[in-house]
C-alpha cells in the first residue's frame, strides 16, 4: 500500500467520478482505475460501488476514508513537529476570527515581541471554525462565542457589556435602564462586523422572550449609528465602544443598560485539545491568554 495510492483514493472518494479525478490528478483514467483496483486487492474488499464512470463509496470505503483522513492529519502533525525540531518551520500562525475589531491590536503587540513571525488571519463564522480546526487548516480561532466540539479547548480572554443604542427621543432619553422585553416591538439594526454578532443579538432577545425584527444588517458602524439616530431602529453596542465615542455621539444617540437579561459577551480563543502546535502558534496562544485585556484598545 503506497502513499500515492491513498492520495488517489482520497481524490476519487471526494469527487465520486473517475474521469474527473483523473483530470485533477493529471493521470489517465485507466491508470487511475488500475491504482484503485490494486488498493482494493491489498485491502481485500471493494471500496466503491460503480455505475459507469460514476462511483460512490460503499460502507467499507467510508470506514477506510475516515481512518485515512485521520492518518493524513497525524502525518501533517508529525511533519510540523519535525520541522520545528529541525528549525525549518515557516514561522507563521494561522488564526480564524469572528471579531476583527480586537485583532489589529493583538497582532501589533505580539509582533513587537516576535517580529519574525508571520500572522495569517481568516474571517470565518463560528460554524466553519470548528471544521477548519478539525482539519488542521488553522492553528486556533478567536470568537465571541465558544466554539462547540468535544475536543475543543476554549479559553476566555475578556468580557464586555452590551448596551442598547437608541435615538435621543423623549421615551428613552430620561432612562438609564430598560428590560429588553420592553423593546420587543421595535425594529433592530444588526451589525455583521463580527461574524457571530447576529447570533448574540438573537440569543439575548430569545432569553427575553421574543424574536427580534431585524430591519437592517450591515458592517459599517457609522451607518448603523446614523440609522439609529434617525429613528429607523435600535441596536446593540459594546460598552467600551460607546465609552470611546460617546462624546461625539451623545447629542444624537443614547444608550440604556439592558436588564432581564443582563447582556454581556465573552471573547475567547480556541484550539484542539492535545494537538501539537508549532512553536510560533504556541507563542501566539500563550501571548493572548497571558495578557491583560483593555476592551477599548484591544488589550494593554
């Protein structure tokens, strides 16, 4: 059983079409068919159900593919570890994030201490992050919701209170607090600058007992603020962000502390438990969890 055979099998299993797989692998279709046949002879059972050029995995093939992909992941981890030992590892860290606002501050502070390390950042939803972690395509991820998975290690970095951003209207301006249920009939303006922002808006509204009517969703905080000031809807805003810009906005906008429920979100960093991290990625992870965070600037 050769490594090339296994790579060919993985491609055929993914495409489920012998001719297309041959084209992608840049070999002839008969040569690919012979390679798969030899692999099946080595294993002792057929791995595919064949219908002309279209094929699909049978139960034996599904079991073999599952274990094969685990083996490839282990081989990749071994390569990373060996590269570290031999000091030929490309000094890079791959991080997926849903919260882009804190990332520049984190990276700039890290690179001051580790100037030779390269950071690769990917903007992803929390749903996609788990699959990327499992496949080993990223080293870790930073998100405002814990990444769910049986083998995920999630470490909180900081928490921030969410305020209700409202127009300066008579019904709001003399109040400091509000039960979230009181605005169940309002239109909401949702920010998608964080890939999971609509999730926590809907989550808190659900805890209050209603489903929000989202009238607009955008990624420009200035536009969202303008829409709220014009009375077109209300929105959530992190307290540190309001404190940073309140002097500029207080004549047109107002904020209320939300009660029942209290609304806070916690940003954390996740990785696969027990999986080897290259030296550069391990340095980044340790740097993030050991710092004192300042949510107005990222961290101090």
